[in-house]
C-alpha cells in the first residue's frame, strides 16, 4: 500500500502544477491515497465512497 501512496502523491504533485484547485485520489473504499493536502491521506472521503458504490456496486 505504501508504494501506491507514493505513486499517488507523485501523480498529485504533477497534476497540481497545472490545476488551480486542491485535488485528491481515493481508492475504491473512499480512502484518500494522494492529496494536495497531505493531512487528508489515509482519511475517508464519504462523497467519493457513496459515488463509487452507487455507480459500481449497486448494479449487482
């Protein structure tokens, strides 16, 4: 998991140089694995989790 977080942070770092707003990457459980706000890494982002569940998990 640590490798994934490091990769996500590299992606966030690169993208944040061209976007004027905060961004984050989450895993399928809504856990933030990369963010322009480092304190958010490892926390759950409930709106993403709900969105993911509605789009992918509720089809079954």
